C-alpha cells in the first residue's frame, strides 16, 4: 500500500531514500534502473505473481522474497515478516 507511489518518488528524486520496500505492488515496465542504483530494494511477492519479478531482475541492490501459494492480496497482508522489518530498520555502522 503505497509501493507504486514510493517507487515513483524514488525515480523522481533519486538519492533521497536509502531503502525501498515494495510488498506486492506493481512495477512499472519503464522502470529507470539508473535512478535506483543508490537505493537498497526489497520486494515481496506471492508465488502467483512471478511475472512481476522479470522487470526487477535488472535492478542492483535487490533482495526479494516469494511467498509460496500467495497472490497479490495475501502477499500484501502477509509480506511484512520479521526478516523484512529487520532489513528495513537495520542501520549501517559506518
């Protein structure tokens, strides 16, 4: 809920956000991978949505998780697992 908007914000303002979490939101076919190069990305999809992943494989800094037996709606509801939250709020020690 908000994955499309977040992706558009990152494309329009590259470098502002360090991470992008997308739980089962559509991915634009014309995604500009260059604008995501400095952003860590985590996508969560249901196994019934595998066609969405093709557009993502060209992205760098990409992690993704496929929830078996889930569709778009159940992946949105069940995608925020402990490992996803841990990734989202992990801080780099620099």
